[in-house]
């Protein structure tokens, strides 16, 4: 009987050990997936803190970077009293990046096994922080590429100088009010600057013509959204936003170009850019006409809501801009 009990105890210990390791590997796998798909560092660190709590049966966990610029935390019970604490430094290339701290309301709660798990989780935190820095550095390079393209475009058409920046600012105001997903807002930020890039393929004579265009000239001008989309297509980081460039001259009633899309067939980000683009064009001097007042431009947006513009977008835009 005694040997049977010993064997059963060993079996249970082995099972507990297996479950602990399986739980840890599952947690590591889940964190790895989030690190490679989510570039919101606060969300990633908060998830790691939550998983650390679950795996170690802690009451709270916190990740704080050395510069205190970024934190992530998870608290299961705000009223608990700390009787045990486990702190693990987050190290990458012999440099401390952050600290991962676990809290428990049980005295002597943390074991060597908890220490091993926390050490593994600290490695995941280091990867998340490094991934975040790489992502930010990559986007600095992307912005430099975009700025170069905008400068090349403005060199051809001096009347559009500053136009892309203003359009992007207007579009971002609308997008933030309409609660667009973060990725779409990011694409508006990039592609708003580049929406007229296709004008590089249009002759300066046509772009700066001070009177009415011929039919052939109008056709050339109307090619610029598709031309711009084609120029951007090799840039994989802009691929989700290329439709914004291609469709920013579509009309809500389906009479726009290049694809005559109608209503919600036009991507929402493109409908937003259409409204912002038209407003800035109307309130800016052009070779063929002087600028309108903002009040007159507001009236134009209202009267063309439902035909040229998405009424919901116009409504949001006017509520934000008319109040300024």
C-alpha cells in the first residue's frame, strides 16, 4: 500500500510538472503571436503581464521600461495586499530594458519554478520591446521615402505645395471622429500625403493651364489616381492604403473615376479623403480660379452631399471644421 501511494504521488507530481510546462509553452506561443502582429507596445506588455499573473497565480503584474516611458500591467484584485514580490530584469544584449514584477498576497508564494517562468516571460518582454523599436525605425525610413515622393510631386505642380499636408490633416480629423481602426488611420496618414502622386505622369503644361482643359487633357488628368496607385504598388507597407489613392476621385453617386464605384463600394478612407481633398482645393488658389471662402466651400460640401460626397463624412467634417 505504501509503495502504491508513493507511485501515485510520483505520477501526480509528474502530471503537475507536465501541466506547468504545457501551460508555459502555450503562454509563450500566445505571446509570440501577439508580438509579431501587434505594434501597440502598451497592449503587448499588458498581455504579457496578464499571462504572467495566470501562469504564476499572482494577483498583479507590471512591466515598466527603464525610462518609465512605457508600462503594461494587469491587476486581478485592486484590494489585495502584497506579501510576496518577484522582480525579474528584462535584458537584451547585456542592457536592462525594463523590469517585470509579480505581486502575491501569499507569503513565500514564489518558488524556483516561478523564477524560471518569469525569466522566460522577461525574454518575451525583451523581444516585444526590440520589435517595437525596429518597427518605429522602419517607419521613420518609410516617412522619409514618402516625403521625397511628395517633394518630387510638388516640384511639378507648385500650386499643390502644402495641399497634401492640409488634406491629410483634415482627413485625420474626420477619421479620428469616425473611430476608424488604427491601421486605416495610419494608411490615411501615409497615403493622404501621396494621393496626388500620379500627377507626376501629367505634363506641367496641363497641370498649370490657366483656362479650360480640352477633352484629351481632361482624360490625362483623370488618369492620375490610377497612375499614383501604380507607382505605390511595389511598396508593400503601403499596399493596404493604395485603394485610398486610386479611389479619391470616385463620387458617392457612382459618376467619379477611375472605376465609377458607388456609395459604400468606395472604401471609407477614400470617401474621407475625397471630402478633405475637395475642401482644400476649393479654399486654395489654382491656376484657373481664385480660392473660395470657407463658408462658400462649406455650402458646396452640403449641396453635393449624396452626389459627390458621402453625407455622413460631410456631416462629421462640417461639425469639426465649422466649429473652429
